[in-house]
């Protein structure tokens, strides 16, 4: 038999089209003992306040869309349990808020596209120009270098961005300092034997050398960002 407990949840809200641009809303709700923050937000939306805005897709640690701050700590709402009677949920720091807990991911998506931070298959030789050869090249099993498998577990939730003290939501020029998520993506490519671009030089151009005195990278999934991503690109 499920055990229900009363929870008090305060949500930091934002709506540029509202009379109150920023405000806090407190909700009291009964939830199962092992309920997650995402389940709490769903309960609020379905039973108490359909105007609340938040994002999610998979509901279990795969899509990265439900990143929020719980009592000041960035985490995934779908894996954060309601261990405390009273909590405060806020949007991720250092990012532009669209509404309530929904943040703007477009600047990162644009940077990844503009800076070609993805594997394009450009390393194929001229003789490998047929579709069959390209398909074989893309899907041929590779020996995974140490650290790459852990880096590939990133779900791009942007919690690391929220925890980075060098970033600010008012500074939209990510080309000066791209932040830990972009450096992680560059480290993924650097360790991938199929990628032939100079990702270390690219990381230096995007400001990775500013990370040398910080070492406060935080990952909601436990990836050791500084050791596996930052140090790999700085060597």
C-alpha cells in the first residue's frame, strides 16, 4: 500500500507577459513517499495549476529536458526524490528563462551548429564515395578509448552550465567562453578515432583555458567533467 506524505513545494516562476514578471508560488500536495520532483510538477499541472510551465520527455534520465535547480542545486527533476518536506524549485542558472522552469537552449544549439561540433564523416577518403562505403564507415564498431564511454552518457541537460561560475545568462556570446557542455562535446569528438578535426585547438579558441583555476564542474549524472573532458583537451 502506497504511503502518501504532504509536501510543500515553492516554484520560482517567470512570465514576461504577466503583470508579475517574477514571483514565487507555493503549493501543498500529497505524494507518495518516493515521489520525484518531476512527479510533483506533473501533479501541480494536472490538479492545482495548469499555467505552470516545465519541460520533460522521457521521464527517466534520458532526454535531459527536465533540468532544474532544487534548493539551489542543479539536477534532473525525474531522478531527484522529494526527501525534504519543503523544497524550492527554480530554473537553471546562467540561462535565459523563457517561462517558469523552461530555459532557452537555442544559443547552445546554434553554437554547436556554427562551430561544427559534431562528427560529419569528413575523414572519409576519396575512394570511399559510395553510399555503402560511407555507411560501413559510420557504423563500423570502434574500440572505445578510456573515458569516452562515460562522456557519451551525457544527456545535455545543461546542469553543468548552471553550476559554472564563469557563465552568466546576460552574456550570450558563447564564443568567448563556451562552457562545460561544449567542452564535453569537443572531448567526445577528440577521443573518437573517426574524427580528424583539431578539437583541442577549437576548445582553446572557445575559452577552455579559463577553466584551469576553477575545477568546479558539476554533472547531474556523475561524469567527472574536469578530469575526462577539460584535462583531456588541455593536455
